[in-house]
C-alpha cells in the first residue's frame, strides 16, 4: 500500500497520480490532513455517503458523478476519482496471481488503458 500516515489531501493526490500515472480528480481542501481513508475501486462513487457517515476524511474511487462534488463540499469529506480502469487493474492482477499459485490455472491480463 502506498499511503503514509498523516498526509494532506494534496500529498495523497500527488501520490495517487504518481502511482497510477494519471492525475486524479480531487475535491476538497488540499491542506486537509487525511487520517481515515475509505476506498472503493471502479464505479464506487455510490458509496461516498457511507464513507462520509463512517467518518472518513477522504474517499477514493474510480468514477465521479455530479452529486459527489456537492456532497464533498457539504460534508467536508474529500472525494478522489482516480479512474475506473486505473483503480481496478491491480486488484484483478493480484487475483490472477493467487489463482495461478493455488490452482495452477494460467491467467492472462490484457491491459487496455481507459481514460474513464
């Protein structure tokens, strides 16, 4: 995992950009300290309210809708949209590796970059 303890939203967004090789959409105060982080990859923007209710300082997902912009502003919970493809590709690769190791089934990952 690439998150450090006690970093600002701006630092977190820079780390995400570097690791995923794409600039995420970051909604929130860049100097806000992020201590409690919620993550739901892909099209997980519908879980943002649950992250706010759980007391998250920030929420990372792949996609954004207009509603998340307003909820981030109203709740003071940072919202980060880092791309559907970009946030899901590592999980499926890790799953393929486990399947190969445990059952000896060959898995092939086709990486087609998608800006969404």
